[in-house]
C-alpha cells in the first residue's frame, strides 16, 4: 500500500474573494475540483490510499469523493480514501499527527491540498530511503525568498539552517510543502495537540536529528493565491 496525507482543512482566506462556497481544495478548475487533479497525479505514481485531513466545510469534500476515487490518468488503480477530520483547528503538525492514525505504513508522504508540485514521487521515496532519515522535504527555487523564508542545505542534502521570512531575501530555496516522513518523528507530541509542523517539528528538531531536502524545479502552482487560481484554469 502506498499512502499519502493531503492537508485539506485550511480556511482559504486569501482565495475567499474568488471562491467562498467550498473549501479551498474543492475550488473549481474547469468544472472539476482542484483536489481531483491532485489525486490524479498521485494516482499516476501508484498511491492507492489517501488520507484527507479535513476541517472547514469537510462535508463538501466527503460528499464529492466518498470513500474511493478512480483517477483519470491511464493505468491508475482505484484509490481508497480515509478522512481525518479536525473538529478544532490543530495546526499543520497537529493535523498531520491526527491523520497518521489512519495510515497503515510507518513511512508516509504528506502534501498540501491547495498546491500542485509535479515532483517525481518515486525519486523522493528513493532519496528518503537512501538517507535513512525521519524527514525528507522537497524544496523549490523562487526569485525572492522574502515572502517564505529560506532553507539552506549541505552538499549531501542535509538541512543546515532555516531562515525566517524577515531575514530572507533574494533568490533561493524554500520549503515546497511536500514531505516524506516516519511516524516516529512525532514521538514527542500527542494526538489532538495543536502545533506547527514547520516551527515545532522541522525547525525545532533539525539540529538534533538529520533532516534532508531534495531540491526540485518541477512545475508548481498554488491555487490559494487568486492570480494563480485564475492561471490554473488554463495550465491544468
């Protein structure tokens, strides 16, 4: 079984001026929810169990997808869908930990439900296994890191530093929002606890454990930004 957690519980405040009747991952792209495009892409890499971490307007997602989804990509098998609903917001870390309850494997892929980053998931799996780490993250290159904060890595890919938004500037690598991680990464946290994956886990532990990053220049679009949502109508 190949599993992924898709974080689909955000409020989508930036997109609300354009889409306000469905949760952000359900925003329509040429008549289909963005999340369907995302599941199609995951299906092309053999993912057969997706855990959707939901919250805001969760019923809209459940009504559309149910418990299974057949990707439109050729030769893709049917995907089983589980739901990890947040009754109160848990933050990115709490949301991932809540969803891990529904995973059968000890190692799982995690990604955001409002971005399409066309990375090679097979290469990510190999990279993660090669480094014997609890966490591998995908990086993407941007012209200016000031909006995001940046990530520094050594020649072998080990993460050496996270730079805050306020101190980052110029071209560089940022967190691309795709992770390959082991359940043991969350041994210091409790299910139902609210915490940030980025601040409390990645930035909190990278000096104690060896985390690795895989840089990618693959296609990327974030529909949470209105301009990119409109661009997605033609590009997807």
